[in-house]
């Protein structure tokens, strides 16, 4: 017998873990199984789709409405393609607020000096800071109308058509005649069912001849701003101007590309007329349309963001619904999962089957919600008379987010299904 110990067997090679590759065919099979399950459980699936679609419709409708509202604000402020800026005694947009009592009022000589500049193409004189007034005709009355004093350039800036009659003439402007052009809404109140041109109304207790009526005008700010009367600024100065009220100059540059040069020229001529020394601040304010637009966007932007965030909370609610429904589905289909695992389905295949099912649910809900939200936005846009904007980028984001919600909230139920023991699953009753 040999004293040498028997050689030890060689170490066993580490066991290779077999992992099935997930192919595109597996994904297609997962989609087919998911769709068949959704059709089989139509009521349950429909409730999840409904919850997600309501949340997406609210968010998409809000985004589209806000986009249209922003476009309406931009159009109303800019008034057209040509750049426009205004010169006034004090600007609450750019200077924040304050007392302008010690600033000189802008006057006709200032307007003439500005209009004479080569950089200026057209100039409107405007008075419109006064309080709301009433228009009376017999026993008919239109309350809280805005009376605006202006010149003939008003028609070029506002672009409001005349329904009947005419605008006041240069001769009536120079003679400070008591004539007026009424807004369509105001004329309907004081002349229901008849043409008001040629009739005499009372504004602020004084008689004015109606020479024209504007066509329908839809204001961004509603009916209060759709009731107005336009009169010659010379007549406004003599009859309606308050003690502290100052004219505003709305300026069109001579060319669309020389806005900065026009602003600089207007500032220079007014500083010279007001005898301001170098280094002294302006005693007037120049506000461009872009500055006014930026000011309004500072207000509407945060409001819109808050509304979208609040409406997006509904997506979280929809996601919780997906989580609950998928957990119920996993429990109901425990034996089916056991059979699939017993014939060779891998954990990854089971995981993707349930993830795809959840994603299909929420993607369908997202697509339905996008269509409903855009339909809602179109209806609101037509009702409020502002542009309908189709936010293509947001459509893709809405569908992508809704699909992601399904994947995120479906991950736990899918992972739970993938980890089921096949023997225990087959025994489940």
C-alpha cells in the first residue's frame, strides 16, 4: 500500500448562468399579449385609459390655450408687423410706479417735434387715461365706456374697420368739433336695432355727434374694453381732459429696421425740448412693444406654469391607478405566469410583458387625452376669439410622459410577476 495520498479531484468549473436574450420578437409577443389582455378586461382597462386621458387632456388643453393666449397678447400689444413704441409722462411697466406730478406734461409742440423727425414715419396722439364714462341717448345708456382722444393715425395703429359712417376728418380735428365714433358694442346699447350715425348722444353731460360706428371688435380683456368712443384729441383736451392727464405719443418708425435709431432720436429731441442737462434722468418714459410684451409675459408665465403643474398632478393619480390595476392583474394571472415560466419563459420576458401592458394602457390614454385636450382648446379659442395653437412639441411630450408613467408605475407589479416561483404559481388557486 502506498503512503502517498490520492490526488484531489480538479476544482469544478463555475456554473455558467444561462440568460435568454430578449429579442424584438419577444417584444412583439409582449405587445400582442398586452393588447389581448386589455381587450379581455375592457372595463378595467377602460377606467385606467379614462383616468390618464383626463389628466393628459387637461394638461394639453391648458398648454394650447396658454399658447393661443400668448399669441393674442403679442398681436394685441404689437398691433401689426411694424415696430411701435410709445412716449408718455410716466410708465408703470418700466419704472414700476410712482408719482408723476412733477413731470411736465407732453404737449402738442412735443408731438410736432417728434413727428418732424426723419426716423419717424407716423405718430398717433392719444388721450385715454380718463375714468370710464357713460353714453346716453334718450332713455338708453351705455355705462363705463372708455373715451379716447386721438388723431387720424388711430386707424393705422388700431386697424379697426368701420361698419357705418366715417372717421372724423382733419378739419374736425383742427376745429375741435364735438364728434365721435362709437364702438359696435356701445352703439348696440344706445341704438338697439337702428343706425346711430348722424344722431346726437351725451358723453360726460355734453352733446356729441355720432359720425361713425366701428365694426365688431374683440378685446383680449373682455367686454369692458369693447365699449369705447373715439373723439378728436383737440376736443378731448378742451372738454374731457383731467387736470393731471397727459397725452401719449404712439410712434411708428419710418422703417421696420430702425427702431433703435427712432427711439434714440425721439429721446434726444424731447430732452432738448425739456432742457435736460447731460446726466439728468429723462422726465418722460419711452416704452417699446417688446417691453410691454415682456411685462405681460412676466405675469402670465408663472400663472401658466402653476396651472400646468396643477393639471399634471392628474397624471400621478392615473399612475397610481395603473399600479393598482397591474397588481390586481398579476394576482389574477399567477397560474398563467407559472405556466409560462414552466415552458421556458425567462424573468425578463415576464417583466417586459407586464411593463408593455402598462405602457400600452397609458399610451392609449395619452393619445386619447391629446385629442380631447386639443379639441377643448380649439373650442375655447373660438369662444374667446384668440388663435388656436397646435403645440407639436408638447404633443410628443404628452404621449412620451404618459407612456413613461405606465412604465414607472408598472415596474413594481411587473417585477413582482417576474420573481414568482413557477412551482408556487402553478399551485395558486
